[in-house]
């Protein structure tokens, strides 16, 4: 599996999270973020049992490749 780190939250206090990765083999994103503990927020998402959700700040959208001018643009 070829994971490529696209970016970490530049305002993270610990410098470890949130982080966005690209799985180049599957052509999918992996998002490391904060757990969403509030049941009322999770219920609004209607998540199946085999899925999960994490939260990231809006400022991290810059790390998604499509936002940088193309599907394979280097960050």
C-alpha cells in the first residue's frame, strides 16, 4: 500500500493530527481526525455499522489534491 501524506493541520498543537493521506493504490483519501463523540451529531449522519466519521477543520481542505488544480497535482 502506497500512502502519501498530503498535509497535517498547520495549527495542530501536537503536530500529529488531523492529517490527510492519499492511498495511491486505491485512489482514495484517508483522513485522520478527531473522534465525534456527540450522539446527536452522529445520528444526523445515518452511518452504517461498518463506517465511521472523523472531524477535521475547514482549513485542511487545502490538502485535497482536487483543490490544488488537478487530480494529480503535487502539494
